[in-house]
C-alpha cells in the first residue's frame, strides 16, 4: 500500500509511530511516553489509546507481539506494539511532509 494514502496523519498517530519507532512499547508505556515526547501537549486516556492502536493495527501500521515491554520480569506478559514496514514508511512520509511545510513557512518569512 502507498504510504501517501495514510497522509496526513493525525498528530497523535504520528507521535505514536515516533515513539514505537524508538522501541516497542505496551499501551501503558505509550500513555507515559506521549505527554513526555510532546511537552504535555498530547495525552490520551487508556480507552482512546487502545482504540487508536487497534485502528492503526487494522490499517497495517502497527503489529502486536506478546512480551513484557519496558517492565521486563514484572508480571504477566503484555502486548507490545511496533511499527510495520508500512508504518515506518508512513512515518518517514509524514515527517518529510511536515518538514516541507516548515521549510515553506520559513521561506515565506513566517518563522525563524
């Protein structure tokens, strides 16, 4: 599937892909990571996050795996998420798209 067909990504979905490209996480790891990565601008509740993850997995952007995530050895295995090849391609395409927008704004004198 063409990555461009998934663009533009909602900022939350973009941030989820960025976080998971760094390393696989379970849902609660993402709940902690998203506000941290966005300086508090992006936070979601558990129900919303799991709906987003399910939708992104159905769209072929994420895969689920059983594992312990960040909490190795602490309790039962959790479902961890990681981007698929399509998810990584969509992440690159969205990052390039946003980069192009920023360059246009800056060249038009709208930013430093």
